């Protein structure tokens, strides 16, 4: 499906002027076990006409002293003044997306919206916020370093979003802090029941991960309380546990003892007296689709008057509906591409014009079994760019109904033919 954007550039009066200030925003929160302050050199690119900047910003990072591999731990950052010097006085609502290099992984921490009163010529000193990071798997017995990889600030001005991107130089930055990872294995978990339902007398094979090598036991639960039924098994040197349990009483969960919640659900089938009349129902997989299939109407980005300077205009992408009715454990990705800005009748084109997107993705059906994740902001080109995704579920059901969209910004060259230009932006799912 396609979404069409039309641009009209007019000679004469009525120039569109943009007021935008970008800033590097950090994190802040409750004190943890270890705090470190690091000065980071940043190269910042702001939307025209706001000037970018290169300079240092101090980040004070607070992290726990230690954790286990796989743990989700709190992080806080208290930033100093931004190197970006505002050229305008304006009130905006800022949201920050701080991408951190955590060991070998990249993770993004998103701030709550903050109302900011910007004063021209005075650098912003943003409020801090807290978040979490995950200690990567396989890091037992090491110290995981945390560095700054990218800082993106979205400034909402009257419903339009302007993005400032700051990149550390070098990238990633020097270490902002570290977490000592315990040499012990990750917390043990129950991974699967085979089968996960049955009548009284059903034997269930229970599997798990991250258990110490040796014997293990497994047990049934009903409403969170032990049923009294247990089974035995073993765990390998790799931590893979297998245990067998005979289920004779009403049970709604089964676990390998020592595992952390959540445990695996079990359906106990009770015998019913009388004449049995089996009822079968076949559930067929539905489609994976993005719509409307006829395409969305053209989105207006307003008008702008040529003034000899590069200019930016903003708009909002019409939301796309995503439906995943496949009834399985698969994921999906939504990608976006575009055609060049041109007028096919006059032959005029704007080859240097750029269009960017700040993607959004939200669940529209509360019964959806899985969430969706918006992609990183960036420029749309003829190379597919991922703007939203749903992760595969492993042994868990995925799917649901979602809405993909986002704010858009067109960056125009300083000179071009006064004309109406069009680019077709296409969203596709796979």
C-alpha cells in the first residue's frame, strides 16, 4: 500500500518560518550503588533553521554494583548543559531516546515527555530521568561497560515533532560506568510442558534452563498453591533440566522447583459423568496484513516560500492498520521506502530533498497477545527502513491489531523550481 505526499513551493509572500530548539537530554533517577561522571564530546545535528553544534556534555551515570547475566537493572543519568545553543525562545515538549552500548548490545532508554522553556542563547540543562537496561546473556564473571551510542531528542511544537540527533565522537563514547556480573548462572526458569493439558493420570515432561547440574524436582500448582504432586529429573552440565510428573489432581501451573516465575500454564481436563458428545472446532490461520489496501489519502505538508535558505516543513503520516491473525509465534517487520520528489508533468525534481520519519507503533486491540516496537527515527530512501516490528514469540502466542505511523519532516534545498512536488511513501509488511 502507498501513502502520497504533495508539496507546493510558491514564489512570493507567506514564507513559513520554523522555530525549533534541539538539545541532548540525559537520564536521572534514584541513587544506586555506583556513580560516575564522564564528559562526552557530541556532534549534534538539528533541523534547520536551528543550528547544530559540537561540544562536550557531562553525564553522571548511576548503576548497581552488581547483577546477574540476563537481569534488568535500573540506570539513571544526570546530564549537564547541552552543547546545542538555542536560536529561538519557545516552549516545547521534549522526549529523549538515549541509545546505550551495554556490553556488545545496544539498548534505548526513553524519557517521559518534559515541558521545556527554551531561551535563545542559553544552553538547555535538561531534567534527568530513570530507566532500565538488561545485562547481556553470556557475560557471567565479567564487568559490563555502559557507553553512550546515540542521543535523539524529539521536540513537540504544536503537535509537530522536530528531531535533534547527537552522536558521540568517538562512537560509542568512553565508558560511562560498568556493572560487575556474577559468575553464577542466570536464574533458573521453566521453559516448556509436554503436553500442557490432560486428564487425571497424564504424565507431563517439564523442561527448564539455567539449573545447576544434578537432580531436580518438579511440582504442580493450583491458584498459586502447591497441589502436593511432585516428580523427579536431572539437569545437565549445560543447565538444561528435564523432569517427569504424573498429574492426578486439578492443576493450573507446573514448575521445576527453584525456577523463578512465571511458571508454565497447564489445563487439567476433568471427567464429566453422562454421555460424551465430542465437539471439534478447527481454527484456521488468518492473514498478516497492512491497510487500507487502497492506500491513504495524500498528506499535506503545507506551503513554503523560496528564501534562499534550506527549510524544513513538518506533517503527520496517516496511521496504517496492521493485523496479525496468523495464530502462531511468528514476528513481523514494517518497512518504508519512497520515490524521489518530482512533478511528472513539468519534469521538475528536487533530488536533494529529504523526508524523515519519527515512527510510532501502538496496540489497538487490548486482547492482542504481543506488543509492537517502533523503529528508530531516520531518513526514508529507496532502501527499506524498518519503522515497526513484532518479535517472534518462541513458545508463546503472538499477533494482534496495531497502528503504525509517526511524524514526518521534509528538508528542502535553498533553491528549486516553484512547483508542486510529489513523493510516494510505501509501507510494507513481512
